[in-house]
């Protein structure tokens, strides 16, 4: 218990695009590339591998074309993990809700821990959502190690 408390690493962020219009993804990119909104100041880092992911940032309404990709990624991402729905499309389907090509929203496939609303989301909201996700992740890590 004591060891797990102090051995906790920095959380790694992983992005999944489930067919967004790219508006939210552009805003997500600002948190990776622009110093003003740098998400690494919160003590986390982006990873390109689902197997290393701790906090998962999902954009898009889950199109028919991206459905299997999302399912595959969710199988590869280990527990404990925190799922963050980025943008109104990921949360509810947004303007694409009930369209013939939409299978989502995201919470049909996985429990969502944090919703970050907006269309597109603002970088400040993303930072706020990631800060909340980090707190939830720390709690999940403790529960995970306590068994
Ligand atoms: S919430 Fe708006 S900006 Fe984001 S993916 Fe949907 S339509 Fe695009």
C-alpha cells in the first residue's frame, strides 16, 4: 500500500478519434503543441500506444466506420483507466445524433468518467477535464492496489 502510493507514475494520455469533424482534435492538438495550453504542466504526457494509456481522450460520435477501431482500442487499454469524452459529439452524438452512420455516443461502449462539453471544446476546458481525470485516476490506482 505504502509502496504503491509513492510509486505512482505520471499518467499517460491517449487519444482516440471516433469520426469527429476534427474540430475537437485541433483543440486537443493545442494542448500538445502550444506552450500556453501545455497539458504536460499537469504532470502527464501523450503516448502513441493504447497499452501505455492511463487517461483516454475520445472525440467524435462513433461512426459506423470507427466502431470496430474503438472496440479494439478499448480491449488493448489496461485497467485502471479513466475515460474522458471530449466534445458534445462524444458525449451525446451532437449534431450527428440519430444519423444513419452514427453508432455512438461513446458511453454505449465504455463507462465515461469525465465529460468535457463544447463544440468544439476549448483548450481551457480540456485542461480542466484532464485535471479532473488525473484525480479520478489517482483514486482508481489506490483502489486497484488495495485490491
Ligand atoms: S463536438 Fe463539434 S467540433 Fe467536436 S467533433 Fe463534434 S462537431 Fe466537431
